[in-house]
C-alpha cells in the first residue's frame, strides 16, 4: 500500500524537447505556422500584425483601432457579428500590445471553416461606425481617468515614460490625448497597418491540412501586404531619474524601480533570467524573503524583465505604506548590491534552476501554450532552437556568471525610481 506520509522521489529536469512546428507560406508570402496537438477537437487562430502602440503616431490609436474593428463591417453590425460567433460557440477578441496587434479566435474544429470567412471579413471590411467611435472614445476617456487614480497604474505609466522619454515605447495616454483622436486616424492606421503589413498566422490545437488550406485561400484573396512601417527614433537610455508623486487620498504608495535593459536577442538574456528570478522572479526570491517575509512591508514584491522588439526593460514593483517606502527602496538597492558582491550559494542556485525548468515544462502541456512560445520565436526573429539554447544556458550558468552579469547590468545608482501615492 502507498505510504502517503512519504513524499514521492523528485528528479531533476535535465532537458525538454521543444516541439517542432509546420510552416506553410501562401502565394502572397504570408507564413502560417501550425502545431497540431491535443485530444480535444478545438483550435486557436491568431492573426498577428505590426499594429501595436509603437507603430502609431499617437498614444491610444492602436488599441482603439483594435476595439473598433469589432464594431461592424460592410456586411454585419456589431450585434450580428457577436451573434454569429456565439452561434458557433467561439470566443474572439482583437487586442494590441506595444509591438503587435492580434486577432484571436478559440473554437471547435468542426466550425473552423465556417468561422474563418467571418474573421477575414472583420479584418478587411471593418467600417469604424462614427456612433460606435464616439461611444468608444467616451468609454476610454472615463476608464483612463479612473486608471490614473490608481497608484499602481500611474507608477507603471510614469516609469515607462521615463525609461523611453523620446520613443513610442514611452508614450502614455490621458483624457486630453484620447479626446484628440479622430475616426479618420483610426481608419488610416487600419489601412496602413492591418491591411498594409504582412501578417503572421498561428494555428494550434487539432489542425488539419484542410484548415491550413482554408486560411491560405482567404489570405491570398484578402491581403496585399506592403511595406510602410512607422519610423521610430533611435533608442537612447536616459540618466536615472527619481519621481515622487503624492496622492492625498491614497492609503499606500506604489514603487517602481528599474532601467532600460535587454530583449531576447541579447545572448545574456538566458542567464539574466536566472539572475532576475533569484532577485525577485518567484515567490521564494530574495526580495520576497526580505521585504515581505522578514520586514512585513508588503503582500508581494517582484522583479520582471520585459523584452520588447527593439529593446527591453527591467522593473521591480511593490506597494507599501508610506512610512516604509524609503526603507523598501534602500533594501532593494542593498539586495542588488549583494548580487554584485557575493556569490550565490549553490543550493539557492539549484533551487532556482529547478524552478525555471519546472515552469518551462509546465508551459508545454498543451498546443495553445506551445503556440505562445512559437509566436515569440517568429515575431522576434529568434533562432528556431531558442528554447533549446535557453534550457542549456539555464543549467550551465554558475554563481560566478551571475555575479558578473549583476555587475554588468545592475547598478543600484542607475535605477529609475517612481513612487506614487501616500508620500
């Protein structure tokens, strides 16, 4: 009989074979990457385009364009579109990030070929009705005003604007800037980016050859890619700044500290991920133990590396009472200096390596998760063996490697600091 008082034996994860993908290129040169896995008859369709916030000339244009695409086409109203997707039991959305925008559909494989013509109708025939535009702008302005009242939102926005002061990555929207957006700007952005740029399409789940052929046919009938990306300035890392913004009604203050950093193209990205995890990248990190467990200043604190297409940034974030803000910032700098001075104990390093490998394994359990990683490879122009190399570098890194990285990339005196709230 199994003795449940004894924990099962644990074994290290040495290597995970990253699944391969199939790629089909349409006559128009549009790549369709597919991964067919899983027992359930479901699919995920992703149409990704260079239509993120950094591709627009104004803050808010990309995200509102994505929202308005769902509000009607030349053939169907917004209500009719939603009814059709509901009829097939499908979920759909159009969202934008700093670099890209994506039209996503989840559905049953038996309805794939019925849904795809509707998807391409929305992409190519969105009409941006004026009444829907006016309603959406009013909603976004109100949401924006409410968000800026939140210290965490404000701190994050101010922090990013200080990291990238003269770049689209650093643009933030407010009620006044949203009010200035015109419907014509959205139509122009849709024409230039959604219809003028070459998309990348990802299919995952139970994907048949017929499904790929269906998408390829619709792409070749609907899309005529051009090349006219928004010209961006050269990225320049600014000197460290400190911004403290008082909010009388706030109960706590939100802290953001960090700097412009690397993206996945940097060969040091792999080992820096280990360094970041040790400092603040998981629940057993040094910042959690210090700021949360030992001092009790916060419910949570974390550090994150945010890789973008043209750059990346590294940020530490937490919320604390105002009387603990100064000491929290001081302790963050002390923990960084500790990584620059002393070697990480081998047992601590092994725990973090096991955590990262376990997390990576858990992210490869279904086709949709694997597709998310494949998107990173293809959209960022990474080598196809990126995740194989990632695993090798994690397991091979040493405490000495990490100390050298900390001295190269983390200088407590160069951190941007933003505090918003009760000061």
